[in-house]
C-alpha cells in the first residue's frame, strides 16, 4: 500500500509491503483489517498515524506558521524551561551536530532566528519509520521531499531502489541505489537555490558544488550530515569519507562527480 500527501510544504510518501508484517509483533488485528485467514489487506490506519505525526511535526516546527512552537520561541514568547520535550530533543541534537561538524551545522539562520529544518526532516522521517516498525511492518519506505528511510524489501522482494537526480537535468537519474535499512538524503542548490549556507561565511554563496548525496545507517544521520557537508563546499565529501558509517556522492558545478570509497556498494548492480 502506498500513499502520498502534501505536508510540511513537501510530498510525503509512505509505502508498506504486505509481506513486511511481523506476526510475532503486538498489533490490533481489527485496526489493521485482518481477514478470516489472518491476512492483512489494509494498512491504512498505520499509514494514517504516520501522516498525522508529520502534521504534528509541521505544527510544532514550521517557521512559516505564526502559532508554531518554534515561531513563538523566535518571538520570545516561550521560556526555555517551557520548551516541549520534542523541541528540547531537537535543540540537543542540533548542538551535538554542530559539535561533530566543527560548526558547519547551525540552526541559527542568517537573520539570527532559529530554523531547525536542517535536522527536523530527517528526525521526523526516522521517527515515522519507527511508528511502522511498532506496528510490525518490517518492509517499508518513508520519503519526505526526496529524503528517504528504507526498511526491509520492496514489493518485488528486492532492496528498495532510490535514484539520484542529475542536478542539471532533473528528468535524468545519474545513479540508482539499492538500499535496505539505510537512509539517504541529498542536499543541494539546484531546486531551492541558495537555502544552505556556510555558518562560518554567512554572506558567501556555495557555488562550487550543486549536489551532495549521503547514505547512512538511518535517515537522521544521513540528513543532518548531508546538510553540514554541503555547507563545507567541495571539502564536504572529504568529511563524509572520514565519518564512520557514511558514504557520499558529490556533483560539482562542472558536473564532475566525486564518490567516497564505499559508495559503489550501494549502487544497483543487477
């Protein structure tokens, strides 16, 4: 079963494969529409729970909603000791990411306001995948705006296929990855323009590279490190190479690709 909704200003897609049901896991048989033989034909409620979660994330973290918690924080209307647990978690993770990346990840934007979008999306996708896990759905795919968490196998019983778009021609795919259990995120300027910046040189545009894709053990790790690595410019791929558990694929402004040493193992071979 596959469903796409527009949430957080981007398409959110959830796909669940029926063979992914772990029968030993706790579940509400009626809620999942069990048939007389014990099979499951409707995963609608599990997917609806995921979509509701994304809506809740948007309501809390959107900098475009004047009544969101992050907007109220930016206007000084919520004291630090009154932050929600989710907000405190995001702030703590952002500070950790800033430390791990030598300051190249920063949720304070050029205007001096807090914008946690560089970490919230990957965190939300990861949490959404965990919701499906709790429902015993072992084979699934969660995508938000091109960033993806894979689990198990697709409907053909193979690893999930994920394409990396050509930043100079978005109708073309330059690489197809085969993933199972990994997360993949791409940071770049070819769709949204110069929305990523180098926190150490806030006024300068990042022009030497146009796309940097990161595969990690989960989408949270891939997403936050892709953002930080892109902010480093052409040196970002070197950072990914050295960071344990991550692989990367960078395309520069001349269309030349640079890969980390282990990236090819994710490229589809069959």
